[in-house]
C-alpha cells in the first residue's frame, strides 16, 4: 500500500451566512487553519461536496474531519456525513457559547464581543480536537474511520512533500482522470500512487497493474466486473506517467 | 412592496479561505441589510447543501441572484440543484475586472478595496433586484 500525504485533519465549517454563529464558525476555522494548527489542517468549502468532483467528495474519508457548526441544525456535520464521510468530531458554536457562559452572539458582518470570544473558544476547542485526532493511530482511508489495526497508509516518509491543500476552494486531494471503456473516470489519489510506484521502480507488467488496482481501490470504488479494464487503464496511465517523467529528466 | 410579496433571494458563496469569497458575502450583506432590506432576502448556502426543505422552497419560489467567489460557482450550482432559477449570476472576479482600482485583500477582514468592491457589486445586484421586483409586480 502506498504512503500518501502526511496525516492532516480536515475542517469543515457551516459558514451559515444568515446567522452570527455562522460567522463564528468561519472565523474559528480560519484561526485553526492559519494560526493555531497550520500545516496540520486542511479545509474544503461545504458546497463542494455537491458542486465539486470525486476528489472533493472523498475529503472526509481522506482526512479525519472536524465539523464546525453554528447551530443545532448541524448542516456541516450532516452534509459531510451524507456526501463524504462521517466526521471524526463535531463542534457546535451554540454549545461552546453556553459552556463558556457567553452572552447573545450578534453581528453576522461584525461580531459583537461575545461573538469574538466565541470565535476564540471555538477555535481553541477545535485545535484541541485536531491534536487528539493527530495522536490517534489507525485512520483508514478505505472506511473513513479509525480502526483497531492500523493500515500503514498514513504517515509520509520523512521529507516527503506535504499536501498543498490549505485552500478553501478544493479539497486538495490529488485526482487524475483516465478513460475506462471510453468513459472518463476520476480517481482520487492516483497521481501520488503513480509517483510512488515509479519511485519504487515498478515495472510495466501485469503484476504492477494488479498492485495499481489494489492501491487505487483503497480510495475509490471500483465497479464489480470492471477490475480488469481498470487495471489495464491504470497500467496505461502508469506508462504515460513514466514516459512524461523520463522526458522531464532528459530535458532537464 | 407589500409584506407578503416575494423577495428576491440572494445567495453568496460560502468560501472561507479566499478573499473573493469574503467579497461575495460582504456584497450579499450590503444588498440585503443596507440597499434593499425590504425586497431581498439572504439564504445560506449550507442549508441548500443539506437540502433543507424551507430553504429549497424559498429559492424555488423566487428569483435568485447568486454571487460566486470562484469559478467553481457553488452558489449558482446549488441554487439550480435546489430547483431554483438563477435570475442573475455574479462572479466577483468579473466585477473586479470592471473595477481594477478596487484590489481586494484580506479574508477575515477585508481591506478598503475589498469593501468598496463589495459595494460596487452590491450596487449592480441591487439594480438587478429592482428590475426583478418590478417584473414581479407587473
């Protein structure tokens, strides 16, 4: 199984524009992403679960994810579970405000003092959850949950490039699109898998095709009965990838 | 406008990590809170993502203005997927191209350029809302 990017925690904020609590979620998420746990966290815009691609919908399987919601409707947690995977943890601003005894939150454009305190408290709570999730072992990207026996698919080798995914508009899970039976299929994590197979010196052979299929199947559903065609398409993609990489080496 | 008349719905993008997302949201607030509070209403994108029946009914029953922060156009896509008709689709980048002097910066807090760009966008959207309201009354 290939080593994929360094373990990070996903943050999904409801961002509810109608309420001050929604503004709190957005600003708290930003605090975690940019100040409290930069490098350990990534985010995605909630609507991308529907408006984006397969890589976006794989987000909560790829990263143990904390949903930050403004109110008891829990749009972020419920939508994440419905379209991507069950969040590993959840924070609700109204609960945090009640726990801290913060007064009414107001000012969806410019938060009042209670709102600003709620931002800090929510961010602090989310950052603590990030630490807990990073400490836990055994995140399975196949099931999108922690498991007892850890499949060693998480920690990248020292010096490996970290995922560049800290942007709000896209999950940052690398995807490739290839043709299978004349249809375009988008596969999450394929670029990384190809890179690692090439680094391992895997030959263009049937055995490699089977291994590619197995690795890709960890992160993507492979339709029953289509395995051989996927394996052939993956091997072809690997051949193209190796050719391109070799070309870079020669022209450099 | 009578209290029972339908309002023009405004749906901004939910982007939290980019300046243009912040501009889209600020513009939506300027329209619905300052420029046309009586004739427009804000709907949160997260409710549409979840398929909230009330939010879906609102966008399905009224003309909608969407304001997107990037080319993924989540707001426009979600309104359409929710059964709504997008009467006018704004993209912050397009508006910025018409107002090059208003360079937006900042996410949690927009700079002066970002705030003024949001106002410019809101002015355009308010004119669209007026036209839609007039159509609805005609």
